[in-house]
C-alpha cells in the first residue's frame, strides 16, 4: 500500500536534481524582497545618497516611478574603477567584517540594492568624485563594457527606467499612478524626517512638489507632519547621548482617524516596530479616545551595538538587546510630555534625565474641535496631584482664598496673573464655568475637568495601594447576570484594590457595600454595574490588571460632578485651582479638551474694537 502511494506521489511530483540557481534568477528573487514597489527604489537610493555624505538630494519620478526614478546628490561620489563593482551583488563599502556588521551605523550595508534594482529595471549611474575632471557613467545592462566619460557635477545620479519592464507580471500588482506617487513621496518624507541637516527637493512628472531646505529637526518634523500641528504639539528631548529620544508628539485634540502621521526612526532609520508603537499608544491611553490615533515624529538614538538592524532585507524591522529598557524610555518620555502643561508655563515634573519642552504658543488640546472658532492656546496645568484636598464635604469643592472672593473680585483686582486659569465669574447652563484670566476669558467643561481630577487622584491612590474607602450605611443592590455574579467572587481581590466591596446575595443579585471615598456621591448601583461589565468583558486577572487605568477611568466618570449641577463661586474657583495642580488636566479621560481660552485680542476682533 505504501509503495503504491509513493509511486503515485512520484508520478505527480517527479524528482528534480538539486542545482544552483542562475545569477539572474537569484537577483530577481532578492529584488522581490528589496524592490516591492517604486517607493522601495526611492528609499534605497535616498539612503545611499545620505551614506555618501550628501547635503542636497533631488528626487525626480515620472508616472509613479514606473517610467523613471532619478536620485541626484552632492555626496562624495564613486570612483570610475568602482562603478562596475557597485552593481554586483553583496558589494559595499560600508562594512568589511562581522564586528562592523554588529555595530553598523550606515543606512545601507547589505550591498544588494543596486543589483536587485538592476535585475528588474534599466539602471544607470553617473558619478564624479571631487578631484575628477569629469563624471563617469555606467549602465547596468552593459556593465561589462565599463564606465564611459560623462558630464556631471560632483556627486552621484542614479537613474532607474522601465521598472519591472522585464517582469511584466510584477507590474500588475502595482496600484494607480497617483497611489504609487504618493508612496514615493511618503518614502522621501520618512528619510527627510531623520536628516534635517540635508536639503531635499522632489519633482513629479517635471513639476516641483516638495521643497525641504536644511533646518533644525523641530522645523523639519513640523514641515512633514503638516501645518495643523504647528500649534498643537509637544517637543521631546529625553534620555542621554547613549540612549535618547527626541521628536514631536501631537496633542490629543489633533489626533487623527487613521495612523497616517506616525514616524519612528532608530539611529536615522525609519522602522515599524510593535514594541515602540505599543509604548507610544500606552502613553496616550489616558488622554486619547480608543478609535483615534496620535500623530508623532520620534527618533530613538542608541549605541548601534544595542540594536540589530539586520533583521529584514527592507531594513524596516529591528531587534533590541534590551527591549524593556527601550519601552520604558519611550513610554515615560511621551507620557510625561503629555502630562506637562500645554502652555509651557508650569510643566509637570519630568522623570530624571528627561528634558521636556512645551511648544511655543501652542493651541488647546482640543484644537481639532476649536479651529472653527479661532480659539487660542491653553495655559498651565501643573504640579503633582494634591492628595490632601478632600471633596467629601457637602459641596464638591473646597473653598480656598483668594479664589473664593465673592463675585470674582480676585480677578477684578488683578490677581488673576497668579492663577493661570483665572477666577470664576459665572456658570453657564450648569455645564460650563466662565473664568476671567489675565488676558481674556476661559471656558471650562466642569464635568470633564472634574473627571480628570478624580481619575488622577484614584491613580495615585491605587499606585500607593491606598484608595480610601467609604462604607455604605445601607448596601446597594443590583441585578446581575450569571457572568457578572461569577466575577464578584473571581475578582474579589481586584475589586478591593479598587476600593469597591461587593458580595453575592443570590444567583442574580449583587450587593455593593463600599465605594472609593474619592467618588463622593456617585451612584453605587451604576458604578457597580459598569465595573462588573468591564470585568466580564476582559476576563482574566492579567488582562484586568493591564486595563486597571481604564477601570479607574470608568469609576472617575461616576465620581465627577454632573452637568446641570449648580456650583457656587468658591466651588468653581476650587475646581480651577485643583486643575492647575493636576497633571494632564488639559484633557478629560477620553481625550477631549477640558477648557479653552479667548484672548482679549480675539474678543476685540469679534466686536471690531479699534477698527
């Protein structure tokens, strides 16, 4: 029986002898990994230009890069006698030993890009070293004939024509000309972001479409991210020379529906790394709604020996020797910047070794919502949480002097200069606080602001394992399904850590016997129902621990002062002062802005004063 099956298999799949693949086929297989689309060619040629020491680079593409791609630089050039060698597979000037490979500092090092491109396109190189009288040109399809004299400025120009002309099946997988052009421009921006000291220019079908002069890295990042981030970002410069992170992160209010403005570079190389992306996403978790995506341009600099860039031919994947240290650096640097004041007047204390700089003249976190109104930047929310302030008295906020001065007299007397969020004037429709600051009017969403304050207090108490508990005189009962009832017993320890004590009364009834004191007059039934729903949704204890802050955010929403709740002037001012002491108070737990400011100049403009 087995012999019969073997015979059938041999008939269907006759054995072939093992043999070496022809060089042309080997190159085309390699090209499939390196040259995925025209943008892949652009990336490889731009990186070669940078490794050559270029200070100016010009990119020209025609018909989405399929018809022609030309990259010209003013770098060191290639001597005529090395042009033939440059077209051979695995020929490079960038590494010569295993030791150099393990600490590679150049963008390219495999020595296969030009050969791979030449296997699927017509490729020509024109290059001139500084001391040469003229340039030399070589065409890959006629490389055996060697280079010939040509005209050209010092530097190198690589021309790629008729991409996939000899493999037409590959062309069928390309998208429209417009789509491929967009990918080529994105490849240029990714490279340009990490090399602001180099000037870039791009021409599409003969028309200039991109001009990026040499500049500092902040200006380059803003030029690439777009004008909408000019007044809605934080600058990060954290860590040290051997392990540092710098770049720009967009404010939560400038988040996007797609993750199309996220750039991460490691030692000047654009990468896609899940560890790095997770660290950034986790840092935004407290201030960004789940279906929105932050914008950022971040660059990680570290000793080349601590990162392996030889993971994939496209070199967009890396492997870190100490991934947890990298994750901690990125997470804390981004989180601390987000918790700093958006106005830069009073940032939250940075972690040791991190220098955080607020952008000059930044707009409110809710810029995306506010642009239509022409609203200006927020002022400071600063300092650490004040655990001493209690909200457990009949009114939700403590009364402090001088902010409790009746009728906002403190603001009238000019002392608003000492309070970035000013002093309360009135409450609007039971939802907003109107406050007079030194140079205008501030409008505060009182529920969103109080929700952030309660959330930060709960986080601090939970981290210290010291959530204050308020026993209920009469236990609150709620109906629950079997899964929720099971969660009460399975996650009893987690509930106690959160300051909630529950017990099972019957297969369908749960009693809530205590709640966190910071939640004040929260409805214990609604609180218990929502927390149990979270526990049911996320199952295991490990997952629940990882989502602990989300649970606390759910609880904080119940403890925040409700809209339509009437507040006295002293209560409003106490809320403003607590916002100033609370890190991250510019956004609520869902990433919405908690306040905006109207300057006197804006008000004067609206009413045509002085015109």
